[in-house]
């Protein structure tokens, strides 16, 4: 069932349109998963020098673009991968996330603009034509693993949530746009099965902390390409 869901999402991501744009993103992510961090803190995992704690991670993404014809509302269905790792001399914890997000960008200062042209071609200041607010419903497929001297245990789960962000398009040309952005996302009911047992936490409510809501703070940079503009550059 989970594989079917992500096959469908992947197909949706690459559905083409005559006004298509592809974007590539890289980002730093800060993860806050209170229940998991509480279990880890009680285990007293000592982080080695030079190794990121679980809350610090990276994100790589590919998205597809389309927009409304008469209003400046743009859509970016995106498939991304995030990874968070925490190591010590005793254990290794990893949380990898395959994320599907449906980013909706609203340009409040250019909302009535019906020109279906790249940011570079629009009149007005770069803030007026490039600043957007973002709403992002999302689903994450989590792959968690716990490794110690006795072996490695893996499990997976689905989490759902929504993100809110802000970004600014800088059009380098009709073909290329660079977009820095910040986004806060909140996901619910993510489970790391048996994490309390792996960490040998003996407390009445320890098992309840295997399930957590978590938030991420995203600082990213997107590079977008308008392939519908390729004819201007002689591409066929």
C-alpha cells in the first residue's frame, strides 16, 4: 500500500504541461521530535565530535511547476529526501524521510498579474514580483534504523502535516531563477517502533514516546529552469 502511494505521487510529480518548469533544491533542516529526543536524552547518548545530532539534517529535492492563468498563484509538487543521523560510541540512530509536498506559492504584491511569463520578464521591483508566501501540505515516508553491537533494527511509518513558508525569486534570466526560502513544517503521529526498548528505557510511559509529532525548520535554495522558454535560446 505504501509503495502504491509513493508510485502515484512520483507519477504526479512528473506529469508534464506546456508551461513546465523543473526545480532542484538543497537545504539545511532542523528537526524537533520531542518524544524521540526525550528517549535519547534518557539513554544519555554522547555525541561524538564532528557528528551531527539527530535534529540536524540535509534535504535534497526535485519539483515540477505550473500556475493559474489569471492569478499569480504557482504550484510546485515536490519529491525530496531528508536524512538525520545521531552517532555515539555505542549506538547509531538514523531517520531518513522521503517527502512529497504540494507547495502552493501566493505572490501577494503581484497577485492580479495575469502574465504567464518568468519572474525575469515581469515589471516592477524584485520584491514586488518575487516575494511569495507558501502553504505546503505534505506526507513523509520515514525509514528509521537503530544500530548497536547486537545488530540493526529498521522500521518505517507514514506521517502527515503542513508547512508554511516565505521565499523570494531572483530571475537571472527567462530560463533560470534562484529562490532562497524558509519553511516551518509540522507533522503528526510519526512512530519509531520499539525505540524505547532499543534504548533500554524502563519507564511507565516510555512506549508512548515512540510516537511523536515533529516539526522541521527548513533553510533552502532552489534553482529553477523554465523549459518552456528554451526556444528563445535555440533549444528544441
